[in-house]
C-alpha cells in the first residue's frame, strides 16, 4: 500500500492529505470580516500555494466542491474562479449553498488534485 502523508494533522482534521499520487485539501478564508470576493481570493491564493508546495498545481485539480454561504453569490465567485483556472484545465465541480462551520465564512473549497 502507498504511504499516506498527512500534513497539519490535529485530533479532528488534517490540512492536507496525499495518497497514491492524489492530494486532498480543504481551505477556508482567513479574514472573517471580509466580503465574498476577498475571502475567495484568500482561499484561491492559499490553495495555489498548497498545491505547488506539495508537487501539484491549479492545472492538476481533478475535482472541486465549492460551498457558498449564499448561492446568490455564485456569479461573483465564478468570476474569480474562472480567472484563477488555467484555460482547458477545468475540473469536475459542484457548487452548493451550505451552512458553513463558522458564521463569517462565505466560502469553503474542497479539492482533489493529482500530484
């Protein structure tokens, strides 16, 4: 069996897990009082760093689940998402409205990527 690498592991979760050439990550915003655009930029920038640091990249994302506090924000989110993704590399994706773990989160993104 391939080793499982867990990074930033606590009793409840890991920041990132790599197994069998696949990276799994969830990212949330850092600035709670920020608007959706700022929170989305923070999350996408953080995901870019995490992916690149661990041998992957935005162009290697296989699947994404986007959780929005308000689904009415999808157009604003998509504008940033579309600019972030390299042309021709769109992953399988779903976007849902959800009650997020912190009341001030407006977005949370879960990714699976090739390493």
